[in-house]
């Protein structure tokens, strides 16, 4: 299954792909893209489709010590400083390829120092049967609007 994420940072959007580890959890991976807050649905959809269609090999499971800064190169590639900064201020939705369409899962961000931030809101998930940039971007906006920042 291919996965990607879209974050609403308040002053723009961050999209990225995910790669699965040998242990079965997901790591943020390239391609990543920072988009303006006024990005069109087509631009958001294009970024997400690019992230979803990049083939990601299964990655070695990082050690606990490596995990603290494992995604930093991805963030610095788009001009952001750290995941902590993203987690303190962002709303997020996960995007998955499901059959012929896409599934968007909004999250609630309950970031507390030292704790996981994003929890799926499965009851708020939505489907998009068209894998075209405009409809994908529009569905992503709906999912982000359903996401919450506590």
C-alpha cells in the first residue's frame, strides 16, 4: 500500500511520501514539497499523487537513537527545521491508495512534548474515486478541514 501525508502548517502545506520499515511502521520519505497556503487544488493534488506514485523500498528499521532526527533531511530539503516544529502547529491527513481510488484520513494533533502527535480520525475518513490532481486536492482540503489541532 502506498501512503503520503499532507500537513497544513498555517502558512503553507507540506506533502511527503511514506516508506515502510522492516518492523512495519512508516517513515516520512521523499518526495516532499512545500506549497503556498493559497495553492490550488490541482497543485496540492499533483504533490500528493507524486508522493503516492514514488516506489518506496522497505527500509531497515532505525534504532531508537536514530529515530530522533531520522526525518530531518526531508524537512530541511523543503526549508523546515524539525518535526517538533511541524507537530506543534500542524493539522494533518494521511492519504492511501485503496483499490482504484484514494482514502483520506484526517487526524487530531494532540502533541505534547515527548509524545506522539497525530491520531487517526477514522470516522472522518473520505474516499476519492478520481486519481486526478483537481479532485485529489479538493478531497485533501476537506480532510484537512476535518483534522483538528488540540
